[in-house]
C-alpha cells in the first residue's frame, strides 16, 4: 500500500515538473519578445547627467554660399555700362539699398539680379564652407541645421536653395533644412549668420549670434553677446567657438 502511494506521489511530482518546465519556458519566451519589442520601439534614453548636443544653425547666403560675389558678377555682366558697388565698398546688409542710392533704375535692376531663375543655384560655396559643414555634422555631440530666409519673391529662390544644398552637401542634408523669415523663433545654441541685426518675434532669441564676416559687415561693432567668425579656414577658430558653447550649455 505504501509502495503504491509512493509511486503515485512520484508520478504527480514528475507531471508537476513537466508542467513547470513548459510554463517557465513559455514565460521566458514571452519576456524575451516583450523585451525585444520594448528596445526596438522605444526612443534612446540618454544616461542621466550625459551632456546634451550642441545645436548649430548655419545661414546659407553669405555664410555657405557667396551671394555678394555672384551678385556683382551677374550685375556687371548684364549691365556693363551702369555704375556698380565694388565689394570693398559694400556696406549695409541689403545690397539693393546701396544700388538704389546710385539711382532708382539701378536699384530696380539690382533687385532683378537675384530674383532671376538660376541665381541662387549658381552661387559658389564660400571657401572652406562645405568642408567645415561636413566636419561639424560629423562631430560628436553637435547637431547642425541650415537656417535660411528665402527672398519674398520666392518662385525660384526656395527650390534653388534645396537644389544648392543637394548639389554641394548631398540629399541627406535636406533633413537639416529650416526655411524661415524669422530666425529668432528657431531653437538653437549658435546661429552663424552674416546679418548684423537679426530681429523677430522672440526677443532675445535662444541662440547666440556668431557674426560671420562678409564685405558688408566688416566694420560693424559687435553687440549683445555676439562673437565674430572670419571665414571657414582652419585659423578662423570656428571649432573653438563651438567647443566653448558646448561646454557652456553643459555646465
Ligand atoms: Mg546671410
């Protein structure tokens, strides 16, 4: 009788173990699937206290693309008999304002130069700009965006700005493009731009203005936290400006 009882207990124990093994293996499988699902669909969480990326906004005209040089070349080719403003005599942000001072008709002709089809696409890259933009985009802890204001007569300008970026930096840079008439509302840490006074709906803007030297702003006095950047060549110190700001935002 005792033997029968012992055998029955052993059998029950065996069945319980089989059931427990099946249950545990299913649980393990489900947990693994759940974990996979979670890791594949969840955003990457930065470790606590890890430094955040520096956001750099790059202007196009006068910073990446040589607006002033192309404008003068086209104007002189189209109106060889008319007076013009040599680059070394440029002052003031708006080139047309200086041409209007030479005569109403000269100003109107000047406007027409950069409203023409093909103007914005034909701009030559500023020396070292493409290499600097690429290097910046590859830097650890730096996010780069293109932040540019199209002219009001946008027909050719808007599409050609995209084409220019595609031509000189590649399709993947389309993701970085910000077109706006008001740069003050754009969230960034540094705005590298040749326009001395950038105003708009947000005052003060979140970014620090890095004034990129151009013919028209060489004599402008820096104000309100601006710093100056004299071109993209290695000695210009653009890397130092970025590094200083990166340290500042992660203090
Ligand atoms: Mg500009």
